[in-house]
């Protein structure tokens, strides 16, 4: 059987974080600590040996004993039914995507979803180089007239006429208050209209994963997202925050923006994806 852990018991899976990469993983720690939205499913509610950490609306991470039949024998049916329902109800998601962190889980999961037509990709991980950022930003084209850079606060969130920022934050955070307490962000505004944002979507201590979006097609390719990121990264440097950038190999625009901002490629992990 596979059971859903209560949020107050998320700490129980720390004992099955076995490698330094898992123990120090930003996303896993953000979910386990209850800072960011996520669901955890295990084989045993008291003494878990294997777990699925579902980063709501983003991806699933498998940790622990890959040879645990009590978990893996139920996994195909669980993904096809319960996880599908939970993903849709929590965020309207219709895709399963998993980031694979070792060969044993890769073999096991490829067998579990072998009845599906799935696609493979790679998640790229980048490390921020502040010196490179400060050098590169001299070449950025200026922010166009009529636009302003502002830090995201409760006033901007509450007065957003299209309620875009509330929806975006709701994908990652349990509440707006949690975002304002643990994360931060900057936005580009045109009048009272919020055009582009760069914000913390996942936080563990002083490590912050970045989410960047421009919300209107007619506003793209103007360098607006770049300037939202500049404000965000300058805040990181000033406040000794470590920004993280990750993106799929196929997301050419995100890779280009990350490199433009001084992030350097560090590693990659294979992903498997299909539509429920």
C-alpha cells in the first residue's frame, strides 16, 4: 500500500535521505519543512522506507529503498489513479513528470510506466556567478519607458487587477503570508498592471529557487524579465542569498536567460513525463 503522510509527519522521511545530494536538496528540504507546497506518499506511515515527494504541479521525486515491494508493486496503479486525482485537485495539473536521481530508480520507474507513451528530457541545474552577473549586466538594454521595477509586497498582490500574482504564488506557497515571510520577488509594472515577475518559488534557509514569467505575449522580448531578475539577483547578493536556476533542456529561452544572468551549468538529471 501507498499512504499519504500528514504534513506534520513529513520529517519522518529524513531518515531515508541517504546521499549528500538528497540531504542537502533545496526542494526536498523545502517540502519536508513545510515551507513550500508538496505532498509526500510512503509505504509505512510510522517507519517509511520508500517515498514519493510530489512537488505540487511541478514534479515527483522518488527516494529511499527502490527494492521495497510494498511500495513499488503498487506504484503503477497509484500513479494512474490516486496521484492523477491529487495532481488535478491540487493545481489542475494533467501531467506526471519525475526527476530521476539514480540508475536504480530509473530502471524501476521505466518499468512502472512502461504501459505509457512517455517522453524523456533532462533537468539542467545552474550555479550563480555574481562576478559574471555584474560584468554581463552592463550590456543589458535599458528598461523601456513607461515601465517600473518594484519589489512584490502585499499591496501589489492585493491590487493586481488580473489577480495573476496570487495564482502564481498559489502554485508554490501555502499562503501569501508564507511567501512574504520566507520568500521575496520583484516585478515589472506598467501603470497598475503587473507584466513580469522574478520570485522565490522554493526556499530552504538562504537558498532560493527562482521562478520567472512574463504574462502577456505582446510584452515579451522587451527585456522585462531580465530586469525583474536583475533586481532579484542584486537583492540576493546584498542579503547573502543563494539563488538557484533550473530548467528543462528543451526550454531554450530559460537556458538563454539563465546564462545571460551569470548562471553557469553545473549538472543535469534525466526526466520522464507523460500526460495522465
